[in-house]
C-alpha cells in the first residue's frame, strides 16, 4: 500500500535519508525505531508531504504521491500524529477535533468520547484552547485523538508514548491494538518503547538515514545492542 | 427605525426594542430612540453634545445598549457619553458604531466615552465597530475612552474592529485607585489600505491596583497598524500588556511598548509578538485535509475569536 523507492533527503551536506527503499503491506502494524537523529521523523514527514525528497518516489496504493501536497495526501488517507504537537491561539480542543473528524459535524458527546479514549476526562476540556496551558501529555493525547478521528488508511504516529505516564501507557497500547484489530488500516509507529515494539508485526530499524533492518519482529533491542560497543551494557540508550 | 437601521444595529449590538433594558440609539448625529429603567437613567447633555448615563448604587446586573449608526455620507459625528456607575453596582454596557457609507463623502464617528466607577462597581463594557458601504467615502472611527476606577472597582473592556473601517485611532487613558482592576481585550483586523492605531495610557495609582491589556490583531494586504501602550506603575501594583499580531501579505504592525515603574513594588510585564502564521500550524491543519487557504482562515478566525 505504501512504497518508497530510492528516497533521498540531504540538508547541510548531511544525508538525512540515504536511499530509502520500503514496501509496506496493507493492514500491517509496523514499528520504526532507531537512534535519536537517525531520520525517523524525517521519514514520516516525507510520507506526509511535509518535506519533499530530493530524489526518489513515493507510491500510495499505486498512486505516485511524490509531488502531492500535504492536504492531497491527507485526503487520499494518510494521517500523521506529530512528535511535537502544534499549539494554537484561540483554537479549542473541540475545534481541532471537529476539523479532524471527516464529517466536520462531530458532536460534543462524540468529541468527549474520543478524548476519553485517549485518557482525557472532563467535559471542560472541550472548550480549552490548544495552547501552553495544557500539559505536554495532554497535548500528546489530543494529537493522537486527531489522528484516530480521521479513520485513515495509513496512520503514522511519531513517538506517541513520549510524555505519556506509565499508568496510561497500557491504555495507549490498547488503542494501538484496537486500531490493529478493528480497522482495515496500516499503522506506522515511530517508537523507542519495547512494549510497543513487542506488539508490532514488523520492525524497521533506521540508522544514519538508512534502513538497517526491515523484517519480522525479532528481538530488535538485543540485536541493536549486539552492534553497540558496550555490548548491551548501555540500557539501550546509546544505540 | 427602518430595516437598514435594524440591520446596522444588529452588526454591533445584540438588542431589540422589545427589551426591557435601558437603551439609547443614536442615528446620524441625533437621538433615534431611548428607554430608561428604574436603575438606569439616560439624560441628554444640555448642549446636545451627548448623554450622561447614571447607574444607581447597588444595581444588580443592569444591561445597557448604546449603539450609534451612521447611514449618511458626509456625517461627522462627535458625541460624549459619560457613564456614572454607582457604588457596588453591576452592569454590562454594549456600545458600538456601525457606519454605512454608500456615497463618496467621508463619514466619521468620534465617541468620547468617560467612565466613572464608584467604589466596588463592576462593569463589563463591550464595544464593536463595523463599517460597510459601496461609496468611495472614507469611514473613520476615532474613539476616545477615559477611565476612572474607584477603590476596588473593576472594569472589563472588550473591543472588536473587524475590517471595514478605513482609519481608526483609538485612545484609551485610565486611572486606577486602590484595589481597582482593569482588563482590556481588543481584537483588530485590517485589510486593503486600512489603518488602525491603538494607544493605551494607564496609571496604576492605587495600592494593589492591576491591569491586563491583551491585544490580538491581524494586518492583511497593505494595511497598517500601530499599537502603543504605556503603563505607569505608581504604587504597589501589577500591570500586564500582551500584544500579539499576525501579519499577512504586505501587512505592517508597529508595536511600541512602554512600561514605567515609579514605585519599587510595581510589577509590570510587557509581551509583544509580531509574525506571520506559524508554518507548523498550517502544516498541522493541512495534514487534517484543509487547503492552505482554509487552514489560514481557521487560524485567523480562532485567533480573533
Ligand atoms: N530541515 C532540516 N535541515 C537540517 N537538518 C535537519 C532537517 N530535518 C532534520 N534534520 C536533521 O536530520 C537528522 C534526523 O532528524 P529526525 O528528526 O528525522 O531524527 P529522529 O530519528 O526522528 O530523531 P529522534 O529520535 O530524536 O526524534 C537530525 O540530525 C536533524 O537535526
Ligand atoms: Mg523524531
């Protein structure tokens, strides 16, 4: 359903994405992992159209989307939850959820329910502005809700677990399991979390802008560490 | 009152004549209709230059509407509105000026509003400005507002001017006594070759007096805006000014902040931000399927809401 062919992206003489080739099947649930700065978010932005590759091609359901705009890709069925949620002045949580929901007629009750699903309870949230008065974790959950509401064919989440407390983390895992089980959709999750890696069908490991591994969900954490000079004695942080 | 009058009034004031509230409608420089209540009296000044509005002590939640409409070209209206708010009285006052200038002569309205709040009075003042018309005539608004806030009184001012007005120069001065609170929120949107200027000059004279000014504005096309504010902290007080502007096209915003502490215990903050719409905001909305234009409109609507 999604294919990247020879995708390259260079900035300041740095090959941020270095000849990426990937073929993602419909209905798969794929975790993307790799060290900080390896190019994971850039890869997601390239798929969403936020960045355009210097060379290479992107196919989505056999349509060449390489030169399509962000909105055109969104309409074709690609959604993206940002690593750093965007804040607005004057736009409320209810406003953004309405904009996200495909029918634009999202009722307050429906909005409330989707918030509950991502672990935000309290009707008063609906009229709050999407600004700095919300905590980092709250912004992150709302960001996830905007993607869930779109019912897209391809959902990309960039480190959805970041800033989410441990207790809510189980719920988050359940959300992803549900997406995986119920919808005829494909999910790409950029993550550093073993527990999310564990529920993925396949794993993509990005290193230095290259696909270092793409395949079945083997114990990727151990395999990352076997290449590490400390031989796994680093708590997986440096790898 | 004809249909046009009603339509214009509706642009600035959510009222109708069946209301049992106090109101005073001024049209083309003259009184059109008026209603007073037990708690609110409205009296024309003897020289005809305007009105005095008296709200009795301890009045509970009075509602007063004082819209001004200008339907003729070539009218240059100047009016004094003095508000005398009694001790511990609570009131909401809705003012506004709607200009329809269909001819080629200039039309202007210069309202001079003076507020005298007695001890403990609590007032919300909402002001809307609107202008339209097909003529080439210039539509000008130059409101002057003077505020005198007595001990522990509080005044909340909400002003909105969304396009249509060719030129406006809004001057607000205020003096606050002990414990008085002033909060001002203004929303301005200019387009084409419009010009809007705001000028605040607030004296925080009393102990524990405080003021918050929040200005949000959008300057489109070739329009220009100037935002000036000067807060003087003359006592133990708190003052906060926030000027936040979005520029588009060749829009131009000039912010001149001034805070002046005359007392060691004065605490004054000024924040000013000018810039175009943040790219990431556009990207987020476009990733929800909105076009660039739709995304811009949503961001601006929210910002000025
Ligand atoms: N537009 C750009 N211009 C210059 N450098 C960029 C640009 N975009 C990304 N980079 C650089 O490319 C590298 C990859 O960034 P990216 O955000 O994709 O990493 P990541 O794998 O998502 O990292 P993390 O795990 O920290 O989120 C980084 O070194 C980053 O600084
Ligand atoms: Mg990243």
